[in-house]
C-alpha cells in the first residue's frame, strides 16, 4: 500500500524521527503523509454525498425509516462502535509507542488494533445474518438498502484497513524500516474508518 | 541523480503555430507521448460531447419505464443516437494510444512491468462492456424501430446494464494503478494520486446495485449509483490527464527518478544570470 520511498530519508526510505524534532516543528507538523490527508478529505466529501442522499430519502418516507430502524439492534450497533473506538485507541497507542522508540509495544498495539477490527467484522457479519433471517434483505425496503449499502462500503474500507495495518506491522518488525511517517499514515487511515463509522452509526441506529 | 528537464530548442518556441507544430512533429523526442496525450484529450472530450449532448443517452433515462415509453424514447433519440455513435465507432481507436500512454506511465515507474501489462490488458478489454456494447445495443434499437417492442425494451435494459453494471473491470484497473503509484520510487506521480485511485475504485463498487434496483438512489440513474459516481469519475479523469501531461513534460527518457520541472523563479534566474531577479526579491 505505502512504500518507504515516499517517506522519510530519501537514502534509505527510513524516517526515525526523534520526539524532540516533533516538538521543534510542532506548528507545521502533519502526522503521516500529507497525501493520505488528501484521501481523507476526498473520502469525507464522498461520504457526505452518501449521507445527504440518505437524509433526503429519509425525509421523503419518515415512517418507513423509523419503522425499519426499530428492527435494528441498538446494542449491536453500540458494541460495534465501542469496539472500533477501542481499536482507534490502541492505534493511537501504537503511534505514541513508535514515536518514543518503544517498538515492541507499538507492535503489540498494532496487533490489538487488528484484533478489535476483526471483532468488528465478525460482529457486523453476524448482524447482517440476523437481519436476513428476520427477512430484511438488501432490497426489502429503502431503509435496508441504505443500511446494507453504508455498512458494506464501510466494511470494504475496513478490509483495506487490514492491508494498511499489515504495512504498519511490517514497518515495525525490522529496525531497517520503521518509518514513523508510514506508521502515522496507517493510523490516519484507521482513524478515518472509525470516524466514518461513528457517523454511520448515528444516522442508522440513533437518529430518530 | 535527479536532474532538471532540458530546455527545448529555440525553434520549438519561435515562429508561427504551424511552424512550431511542424518542428515538434519532425524533431521533438516526445512527439509519440504528446500524440498519445492529445488523442486522450480529444477522446474524452468527444466522449462527453457525444454521450451527453449529441446522443443524449447520459444522464441515463429511467430504468423503470414500460415498453411503450422505451419505444418512444428510441424514436425521440433516433437521429442523436445514430449520428453520435457513428462518431464514437470512428474514434474508438483513440483508446489505443490512450491506454498505451497510461501503460507507459507505469513502465516509467520503478515497479515490475507486470503492472503496466495487466493494466493495458484490463483497460483494452474494458472498452467492450463499458462502452461499445452500450453503443451497439442502442444503435440496433434505433436503427430497427419496426422490431418487436419487447425486443426493443430488452435492448434498452441490456445497453444501460452493460454500461453501468460492468464497472468491476475498471475497479481492478484502478487498484493496479494505485498499487503501482504507491510502490513507485521514481516519483512519476504524487502519492495522493495513488489514494485517489483507491477512491475511484471504491466508487466503482457502488454501481453494482444497479443490477437489482429499478428506482431510487441505487438504480442505474440513481443519485448514488450514477450522479456521485460521475462526479468522482470526472474529477479523476481531469486529474490523471493533467498528471500525465506533467509526466511527459518531466520525462527525461532515463530510468531513475523523474526530474522536477524547473520552477518559474529558477527559469527567470536562468534567463537573467546577472542576478537582477535576486536583487528585486
């Protein structure tokens, strides 16, 4: 996904930035590759478009949306959100540990992030299975079309997130790599997934 | 070592437009690249003009229409479809230099040639379901209005489902380009373009529900399956055409990192070695 050549020292592709350097240029500092922030911005615009379409459709059939929303299990949605927020917390701990040069701890936190991501995936698939067993499929009604669409496109982002976490773990696994910029780039992607889920959760499960 | 792009010969910048074109045609070492780039620009402009203005088949019509409405639609669009797609059939060949240039950009990268070749094959095949099948089906429907209306309706569904429902090929193509850009060490494209490829690839997935829905946001004319996708596609196309132009300008026919273009300031200083520019600053 992300190669070391685009980051850090041009000679070795490794950017082991000491903490003091961060504080020196803290005002101008952007975590990770600025290119990834362009991705975050673009994805935010894209999802804003999806959310706006959802809101417009919702205003056209408020009763149908409310009735269908009641079929979702708020406890599962809350559990999903907590799991993903925890994964973001472990990812933040991974970045912090890497900045301090504590690479074993950073690796542990990266693996924990993967674990929480995996729990989210399993929980989401079991929720889909539960809704399908209840007779609510992708084309059952407009609300469930949006429910499956938004959760599935987010699911796809999460799957790509595992590739990104793989790059982070690969960076942390050898002293010859350990590009702080790539680790932070991976974290930026992961937090974006989390940020998008919080909005999806609010729209599908909470908003009445 | 990263150098700078060599200054063009004085003849390249002097004289009338015709004289400059002739010079470039005879002497410019990048003429094949520029030829491919201009073919790309002409093709995408014609594509937009012919589909949206002449044939008026985009934005797509309603997928939920009944048979008489569809037959009427073919009657109303008879002339536009025939004249627009006649030109499309003529200019389809422009895709060849276009794809060649895209593959060239990957050959110029530090990555394996497998990226360029797989992209070339995918995008050469993608024109068939992504464009030609639609054009053929709509042309047949327009040119044979005396056929059974049920068959005309079938051609209508076939044309628009082929156009919107086969984006999987483009999805894989975008992912190949993304991987190549992110792995490249020759700085042919900025990394953000790699991530933009990912955005584009993910929007190709979103079109898939068009196979299922006849109305709403996910139908082939829906806000999500068509409108948002089209906005992303237009932005993506403008970006990659601009970046390819910049790549050609930077091309030094070497094998290492692509040199940067000289900045305006450096250019001015090169023309004014006495240092008066520096004084002015």
